[in-house]
C-alpha cells in the first residue's frame, strides 16, 4: 500500500493513496500513530488500500503533502554507496580509509523539521555550497539493540525517497572539528508517498531497491543511477549498524546515502550528456570535472535553481511521487 501525510498540524493527517497516485482515503490518524501500533493498524490500512484502488476516495494532491513523517524520533543517514563517499572525500582532499568498505558510515541528522516534498530550500547564502542528494530511505518499526541484519530487515515497514540537502562548503571545517555534521546538514525532504515493501514487487529484494533514481536539475536529466547497483551495504545491514548500541523506536528513518553508480568500465561514472548514468548530487559531477579538467565547472545551487527527484516502476509510472524543490532566499518579515 501507499501512504502519505497531508499538511495538518505538526504531524500531518495520514491518507492511503491509490497505486496510480490519483486518489486517497483518510486514515483517521498520523503515520507515527500507525507505526507505533503497526500490527493493530495495518489490516485497517490495507482495507483502505483495497478500497482506494477500486476507485473510492477523493483526488490526491502531491502539493498538499508534508513529508510522510513531518518530524521523526530519529533520522540516521548512511553512506551505502561507497563510490560516492570516495568521490566526495577526494573533492575535499581527504583520504578514504579501507574500513569504509566493510564498516558503514552513518550520521544522525536533524529530524524535527523535515521539509515537504514541494517546499523550497530556503538558505541565506549560496556561498555555503547548496547541494541536493537523491537517496532511498526506509522507515522501521521497533528494532531491539543488537539486532541482527535478519531482525533489522524484518522491521522495515516503509520505503521512500529523500533529498538530503547538504551545504558542501561548510562541511570541511565542521568535520575538521572532529564532531560530525550539524550546520552543514539542514532539513531534508522526503517523497510525497511512502510504500510498503510488497508494493514494489520484484524490484525490492528485501534489502535493496533495484530501480533507477531519476534526478532532474533545472529541467535537464542529471542522474539515472540504479539504487540497487553498487550499494555496498543493504538496508538490513545499515539498520543493524544503527542498532548496535541502542534500540531504535518505531518511526526511525534510515537513509541509504547518495545513490551512486560506477561506469561499466569501473570508472567513477559519466554525465548523462555523455551517455552515462549521471549523478545524484552536484558534488560528484564536480569531482569528475576536477579529475578530468583540473577544476570543477558546475556551480552548486543558486537562488532559483530547481531539483526534481522521482522513481518510476517498470511500466514508467511514478511510485513515490515527485520531490520538486527550488532554492530561495528567506522572505523578509
């Protein structure tokens, strides 16, 4: 089934959405309430899904959505695509330890103020190096401390897309303090719709989502990397990593990190314009330009720049709806 949160109060109003994203039925609760008692609420939500897919419901408007969880108890973002980590570390002159190929990298992001999928990215200064990052994320039920990957995989309730906004020019100094991201990782945005694993059919193998992630930047194709390829750590592994020393409560969001593919010849990957699969963030393209030309040519996002992130099924239909965001300056009071 497909779920979304319409804007209402701080935590949204949960609706069950038709498979074609055209209609919805109110669930009478928030998504967090559903996750807190999933075994109790899942049958009723499934019944609403059957009804809405049979033609009941009112028109569904993606622009009326908050992120599926407008705020969450926890948002932890991994870096499952180690190819991406290697490239962005090269971009800032940092070596990558060999352990990154065997031990997942993860940071704890701010989860109290997620952006809606059509909300602008409001930033004071483009000199901060505003970048988008197209990712996949899962939402878990309760996960016990020390859970195995098998236990972690069984706790995956929902899957969705992410734009993990990053301020690239603030990252080096912040990480140089030795205490991790904070100012350089502002509010993220999630897709209008999240889906249960069975909704994805054969594209979901229990740990990876084997479909291309479409990224358009200012109306042009920017990336089509396949989320199931070159994913060094699958979601059960990422969840188990997060739960090593603490339990995770229902509603925890775990991100994949920026979806990134190598080229067929093993090189870092080519731009879409050159016949490659492109990139899910600007930083990777800038690194390719630096390796090729000695310096980057593509600027980070400026006021007015627009990014769209979406994923289609094998029939070409949108699964999660579209993240569609434009960078804006703050509006004076």
